[in-house]
């Protein structure tokens, strides 16, 4: 039974990761279609983004795991 929960959690996390990637691509394309996108990059901002991005990825993974556990696991338990 435990292996089934692990498989469902892995599948749920994978779907969330794919949805996030698709959303990021759609957001990027949408920003490119704006008449005046206003992409003014500050070099310090880019450096900070590079330094902070690993922590943001870990925080996103933890949040996705909590969402999967909080939504998918109860549904799996109810389903039997």
C-alpha cells in the first residue's frame, strides 16, 4: 500500500512540474506579444536571480509536495 502512495505522489509532483513549465512558457510568450513589454534588466537583479534561483526551486518543490500531499493523498484514501 505504501508503494502506491509513493507512486501517486511522484506522479502528482511530475504533473505539477509539467504544468509549471507550460505556464512559464505561456507567460513568456504572452509577455513577448505585448506592444511595450518593458524588459529592462538590471545587472544586479540578474545576479541576484542567479544566486536565489536554487532556493526558489527548493521552495517550489516543497510547496508542490505539500500541495500533492494535501490534495491527492486524501482523494486516494477516500477512493480506497
